[in-house]
């Protein structure tokens, strides 16, 4: 099996997907992007093309659960591999809308698999999440840590992993690389791409950025009574550009052989909520106001990756730190105070 050259990216207009598109275009891949823009806008892809200096091969507005529409895309293009980002990703929302989360994340993945199967496409890079580990206690979490999802979002990702593992066990033609991201953050260094959720950010870094630019009054620090050095919760923040570089390296390794391979993506070092607030304050040159509030239900004290397996397997390791993430996120926020809203709509380019 040779390395892929035409890659279909689901959710390519999203936060991580858009950065991945830049990375893959920069490395000569032909891209087909599908997205329903439920948490993104088409303008993002114009920016992707501007940064890369190349067009995305084709862009389709569709829902991955729509097998007929997806199948028509596979009929039209000779796809070698799929990088599957499209999903709903807000943990809190998933507790209020579990059916929507299972339908999009699990149903979307099985619809995609079915269409891939029908078209003889057997190479997949899948976005999983550290949230599948649940409340695993302190210490570095390696890939053998038992999955104990505590919310529908995490359960949907774990269900997808189990389905993909079973397919790989039964169908030897498949190669699936499953990447469990810890906390991707930051933005493209150009300031043109970043994290711009359609609703109020649930994640810490985009919330802090919106406080820094004056869109929100203060950061609410969810709990300062955790058993951690400063009392606030610790996470493993990974620059989004490092995250997508790992996907580019993953594509090279799809050719290594069949089966399912699971790797954590993290830096292997934790930062507390107050570390993030302080580092962002340095990046933007003024103190970020914050108040300590109650713990957020379902949060855990500490989640940090043992990310050595992927380095051993592929030689990939992250090269950017929290200061880089805050600096880049701040640049994006300054250049796009209201996110992508207001930028020109993507013209209907003839291809
Ligand atoms: P995002 O919401 O920014 O991007 C997801 C993209 O998928 C969006 O453009 C959205 O419009 C699209 N989409 C959603 N449902 C769709 C559907 N049914 N059909 C077609 N397109 C659809 O999220 P992100 O942060 O870029 O996350 C990408 C992937 O990584 C997701 O699978 C997420 O679960 C996973 N992940 C994210 C994080 C994180 O902290 N950002 C951490 C771990 C895992
Ligand atoms: C980080 C820390 C909060 C917002 C989730 C998913 C995980 C992955 C990343 C998708 C926590 C604290 C947050 C705020 C705060 N996503 N916080 N004030 O919860 O670690 O992970 O997103 O897969 O799977 O579970 O990320 O950015 O929401 O929170 O104090 O306004 O910041 O309590 O300790 P989390 P986060």
C-alpha cells in the first residue's frame, strides 16, 4: 500500500481541520473537504487557500450522515485516505443533547465508513479525545489507561474507537490511525486561522482570548480547590499546528500496514488554569481579569498525556509551548476580534 495523495477531510472548516488543510496543502496533498458548517463558516476555507497559496481541490457543503451526498463525492473523486474531524465536540452540550451527539459522532462515523467501504477506501485517520479516559486520577495517562467516559461526547468517541477497532480486526484491508488529542489550543501564526466557535466558548483558551479583546468581562476559573499546586485544574495543552503536523506524519504511516493504531497527542506536561491566564496576560501585555467560581460538573483535577508512544512509533513530537499558543491565539483574536464573522463570503470558484 502506498502513501495517499488525495485525502478527503471531513470537518475541514473547523478549528483543527482548517489548520490540517493548510498543513496538507503545504505538503502537496490534493484535498477534498466536506463540512456542513454547523460550527464553522465557508470563509475559513478561503483563508486556508490564502495561506497555502493553493486551492483546495473541491469543497462540499454536506452532512456526513447523508450517505447519498457523501457517496456522490467518492464517486466523483478518487480518494486515497480520509482524515475524519467532523463531530460535535462540546462536553457540556453533550449532556443536554446526547442523542444529537451519538447521531453525529457515531452515526456520522458509521455513515462515512460505509461509504468508504463501498468505494474501496480503507485508510482513515480518526480524531479521538483524551476525554475517553474520564477521571483517571493524577499521573501521565498512556494509551493502555482504561477508557471510562463520563459524558455522551466522550462515550461517542469511545464507541467510534471500538467500532473502528472491530472493523480492523475483521477486515484486514483497513488501516485506522486513532489520535487521542489532549487539549489543542493556539492558532496559525499568520493570525488568519484560529478557534472561533459559533457559540460562547466552552474551552478555556478561546474564552480567555475573548476576555483579552474585551468581548467578555472576566474569565471564570472553574474551581481553585483541586489537589494541584495552585488549586486549579491541570491540562495538557498542545499547539494546534503541532496537532496537525502529527496528522501529516500519520498520513505517511498509513502505508505501514493494516490494523488499528492508537496514539495520544499531547506534550506530556500540564498547565493549570491560572498558568494559562498568566501566560495569556503576558502575551497580550495586560492582566486578564478572572474570578474563581465553583467547579464545572464533570471536570477532573488533572489530565496529562504520556505522549511517548507516538514519538517512538513515528518520531513526531511537539515543538511549541504554552507561550507560543497564547501568542498565536492572541494574534488571531486581535486580527479577528469578532472571529470570522464579517469577512467576505467565499466566492463560488470554478474548478
Ligand atoms: P470544530 O467544531 O471546530 O470542527 C468540526 C467541524 O466539523 C466543523 O467545521 C463542523 O461544522 C463540522 N461538522 C460537524 N458536524 C458535521 C456533520 N454532521 N457533517 C459535516 N460536518 C460536520 O472542532 P475541532 O476542535 O476542530 O475538532 C475536530 C475533531 O477533533 C472533532 O472530532 C473533535 O471531537 C476532536 N477533538 C477536538 C479537541 C479540541 O479540544 N478541539 C480535543 C480532542 C478531540
Ligand atoms: C480546560 C480547563 C476547565 C473554561 C475538553 C474536552 C476534551 C477536549 C478538550 C474534545 C478545565 C477550565 C474552562 C472556562 C475554566 N475536547 N476552564 N473556565 O474540559 O479539559 O477538555 O476540551 O475532545 O475532550 O473534555 O477543556 O478548555 O474546556 O477546560 O476554568 O471558562 O479550564 O475547568 O480545567 P477540557 P476546557
